C-alpha cells in the first residue's frame, strides 16, 4: 500500500466506526488521482459490504402528477418558470398508476416511488394519494415512497396510515448554497417537512443534486445536514440540464468524478442507503457498473422528466457485476 492507499483505508476504518468525515477527508477523496480510484472504490465497498453486503435495491419512479409547479427550483423541469410544457400532465388515472406499479413489481423493484409536483398537498390530493397507495399495497408487496412537497405532521400521519413506508424530500444542496437554486421556499422549510414525516414514523429519503455550482466545502455541510435530519436513504443525483433549467454555474461531471462523489457519500454516511440516481447512465457511461461498489441502490427506467436505462438492462448489469437484486420480504 502506498501512502494515499493507506489514508483511504483509514477513511474506511473511520466510516466503520461512524465518525463523520472532516473537511480535509472530503478534500482528499475529491482530489484522489486516477491511479488511486480503485483504492477509493475498495474503501467505499468495504463500508458498503459491512452494512448491505452485495445487495442492490431497485427503485422505480412513477411521475404521477407532473409540472406547473409554483416553485422556482432552478434545476427542475416541472417548475412553471421552466416553460417546459412537455413536463406537464395532471394526476394520472388509477388504472395507469396500477399498471406502472405492476411493471415495477414484475421487474423486481424493492421500492416504488410515487412523485407529485407542487409545493404542498391540500386535502383532495392527499386523499387521492392515500387511495392510490392503498390500491397498490393491496396488490403488490413492494415498499412505497411518496414525494409530494411540503408536508404537515397531520398529512404525514395520513400517508403513514395509508401504508406509505417512506417520504422523499430532498435537501438538494447545502443550506449555504440553497438560495442560489431556489427563492420561493427556504432550506428550513425542507428540514421542517422531514421532521414532520419522521415524527410519525415514516422513513426519510432525502438526497442531493451535485454539479449545480456547489463547492467542495458544501459537501461537508450536505453530509452533516443529511446526518442531522436522519436520512435513511440518500439519492445522489448528478445535475441534468433539462429544458428551461436556470442553474447558472452548473458543471457536467466525468465518469471518475461521479464515482468519487458516490464514494464520498458512502464514506460520509456509512449506514445509509446510497442511491446512484439521475444522471447515472448519462455521466458514468461505461463505468456505470462501478457505481455498485459505493451505492447499494439504483433508480431504473428514468427520472421524472428524463429517461434512463430499461429495467432489464439494470438487472443484467447488477447480476453481471456479481451483485444481487434485493426483494422486499413480507
Ligand atoms: S423540485 Fe418540486 S417544488 Fe421544486 S419546482 Fe420541481 S416540482 Fe416544484
């Protein structure tokens, strides 16, 4: 082992004892050279294997209600400000939602994620969402995650009682940088929603989008803030410049950058489900299977307004790389 390989091994030791990464550790990981990328993957895999073995959870998104959102999140094609009319459709018919749930179940999805655009729910929408969740749960033994914006504790309880396992509400970036990507609500509003969901016993999925102009120093904040809200699951998205986006300082990562970021989140959040998310296929390219060394979870079949690889391709990749598709046990 050379000096840097030893440092990476020490970082995985540190992760295995639950010690948070320091600013220096994060800089070290992000500046790893090409000659050490395999050692970095090994360090991340050591941690991943301790908590998740070789299991991979497949997640399938259903964009149940899309677009026309009042918020101005600069990265999002569903913001009314994006002008992206192609991203707009109303709440789908129950028949269509159940057909998508069946497809996800048949493709061995561990979790089906139902996504609704907009700032917050309102009574009629929450009743509709609860009905949809009950119908899916009666038919298909999959975990259900809902993403539907700002959530009160009372609404969180209704979702929990309808059978929702997990609520998604991304922090997206650090508190320091949040004002650069959204001005219509605050970082603190997001934290409050997560607390409301957690208080009724919902698991928390809260992720980030990297490549929107944040600095390496923001990664330390993101990791600390995700720890602070107690995220059970962290989707790591790579920014995709969708039509109408208004992110000013974006940068497109190369495949090795993507692996470094995923390893950083694994080492920084050792026991958390880390999901290689939007941009996985686009940016990792032929290194796509390597994301399984840090990440224990993937999306397949696309990301809200952007397509992705097929469920069959994802399953093949997992199995050919020697990993195992994890199913829900009931
Ligand atoms: S991220 Fe959510 S809240 Fe923000 S514009 Fe998109 S749909 Fe609306």
